[in-house]
C-alpha cells in the first residue's frame, strides 16, 4: 500500500497529450499542472540519486520502489480519468489534489468526458533525491504510452485522437516522512516534458 501511495499523479501528463483542434500543444490550458519549486538543493545524476536513496534508508529497495511507482502511476491516472476523488485523496498530496479537483471540475462544467487507454510504461527511473527536515523526496521520470481523447456532451472530439498512441514523459515527486517504520509515499508534484 505504501508503494501504491506514491503512484504518479497525472498533472504533467495532460499537457503532453494531443492539443485541442486548432491549438498549439504548449498552449493547452485544460491540462492540470503542478510545478513544485523550493530552495532545497537537489541532485540529478543517476549515481548521485542512488547515493541519496541510500542516505535515506540503507535497505531501500529501488526496484521495489519503482515497481510500486509504476502501479501508482496507472492507478492515479485512472482515478483522474474516472473523477475518483476518494482514490486520489489517498495517493496524492494536497497541492496535487487541488489541481486534479479543479481539472475534474472543469471537465464536468464543460460536460466533457476523458477517455484514456493506458498502453504501458516503458521507463521509470529515479532522477533525483532529497532529504530535508525529516522528509525524503524521490523524483521519478516516467515514459508511457497512452491513447487519450476528450469528448464533448454530444460525443464530438474536443482533444486527443482515439486512434493515436501518444508517448508521455512525466516527472513525479514522491515524498514521505523519515524515519518511519512504514514509508507512506505520496505524490507531491508533477511535471511534464
């Protein structure tokens, strides 16, 4: 359960999907985003990240963490698509939850329906770690393939393409309090490339 708790929130993913008709992909304004900034210094090389994880917990199992992160990623994406706020509340932090709730409300207000077919995740790797003030953070980069389409109330396509697989690259930050006998990871930030 702790591993599922950090599964990727989908903030950055939606700005990677196909743009609305006639719009530039970068100008898509219905995509939830939550870019976290802080004054803390992060490391970004893979070797340094592995060292950072070991500082957090000598017995930390990176492979198990990433397997759980992949599961969480898909779970969060599905909860977002299904407007399942209760599931999102268990898996994401308050700022990410607020962003998701606003995006879900926007779809509801526009009477739009999001359909997502999750093809799979081809890459999940730790790209950064941070330990500060009793909190550990691990940043994971995901490369996934999805088919996504947003439809209006009259079933017209508003965004996406039901026939096209799109590669999505997201960077999600998971956090938990340390030391703890049970690490409960939460998604606290997302960013799309």
